[in-house]
């Protein structure tokens, strides 16, 4: 293992302090399914954002936006993600429980 001199140590320390961590993207958002409800029911995001839905109910659900995206049936703790590349309003619902609805507004 190489020992760093003062200059190299200073450069490494400055890089560690000044460079942002890349553990999570700020443009990723989440929606949870709890008690037959999408939470939040409406979400505003920017173009390029990935939204991930997580089913926290004990029964299966789906996420469907007609002509845009469709998840497989999600069991408890299953997830579905979609990246929004175009602005607009994306209404969606659960095809197994059509009274469950939500909206993603992409700016």
C-alpha cells in the first residue's frame, strides 16, 4: 500500500469533501400503495425523473397509464419503475381495482 505525501493527501481530502456523493439521484421519486390508495395521489416531477411504485398492501396491484406504461402484477413489496421522458399529465390506475387512481404531472 502506498503512503500519501502531504500534497497527495491534501488533493485526496479536497476531492472527498468537494465531490458530491452519487448514492442516490435527486430526480428519482417514489409512490407507495397502502390500503388501496396511491400515496401521494398526485406527484409533480421534472422530465427525466424515474418514479418507482412500491406495493405495501397484502394483495396484488398494478400500475397502468393507458398507452404509456403497464406494470406486471405487483405482490407485497414488489416495485415498478418508469422514467418520464416527455412533459404532460399521466393519469394512472390499478387494473385490478379501478377505483385506485393517481396522477404524475411532468414539467
